[in-house]
C-alpha cells in the first residue's frame, strides 16, 4: 500500500495532473477576483489576505496552495527516483541538469512562501515634506515632486525626491516609474504624482523577503534548462 502511494506521488504523470490543476484553479481565480477596496489581494501579503478573507471567496487559492505543496513533494520524489535509477549511468550533465531545474523550482516556491508570510505592501499618497515611517523607527521624507506635462495635459515624465539618513549622513534619491529606491530592504515605488491642488506622490511601499531566494531559483532553473537543451542537441 505504502509503495503504491509512493509510486503515485513520485509519478511524472501525477506531476502533470497537478500542474494542470493549478492552471485551472488560477484561471478560476482570475475570474473570481481577489475582492475590492482594503481587502484586495494585490494590496497585502498573501497569507494576511487569506486570513482576512472568507473561505467562500478564497477557496480557489487554498486549493492552489494544496496542489503546489503536492507538486513540491512530487518534484523532490521525482529527483530522488531519477538519481536512484540513473546513478552511474549515462552523462553526468544529463543526470544533474534536471535536478538543478527541480532545485530552482523548489527555491522559487520557497521564495514565494517567504514573501507570502513576511511580505509587506502599502500604497499611500504623500505630499511634499511628508514622512514615511518604518517599523524600526527609521523614516524617509518626500522632497521635490516634479512632472513634465504634454500639450494634452497628461504627464509624460514625473519624479520625486526621497531624503533619507544613511551611514554618511543625509542622502537624496530621485525615484521615477521603474526606478525605485530600496531603503533597508524595503522598495519605494513611484506610481503617480499630482500637482493640483497641491503636489503629492503616490508611493507604493513593498517588502519582498523572498526576492533573493527567487532570483537564485530562477537562475538555477534557467541554467538547468540551458544545459539540458545543449546536451540533448549535441547528441
């Protein structure tokens, strides 16, 4: 019985079914949505949203997490079986490349778990001279806010200065769309500015504890795929 369960969990077919199930659930969730207003799924860490949202709304995401947990287990068992069966047989790169891909995938899943648990996200409108505080007591201040307007009255470029206290004294960093400022591991992203009735910047504060792990996982996943493709093309 246990052998049968193990074989099923380590099956590649089972893994493909799990991937299909995840895609279906995410498709359902894209139509079901994550709520509006304060409870919007895009405005808070994943686990916080899950704790504050009724299961009737979040059921698809709970089911997705369950399938991803099984997929992670399936990935580990597939790697174990692959190493057990192919050990001392064939090309070393052919043996190790799939395991590097699996490791990259597992690190990406782990990174999302870190961010879902300890991540932080908030959007706020800050006027010139306004202060943004952090849990450790440190603060940054928003300085000059500038925008270049088109003849139609739409902004074509905008920026905001952020003043902060660093090791060498006070520093100033200009943030723009796609040019965030990272202060003590927290990203400050400029989303929009307003010039009337007073100058203010819409800033998104975003902390991703799993970002570094996700980067390592993505690199391993890419390297493993490139090596495996190169070895198979060389045959």
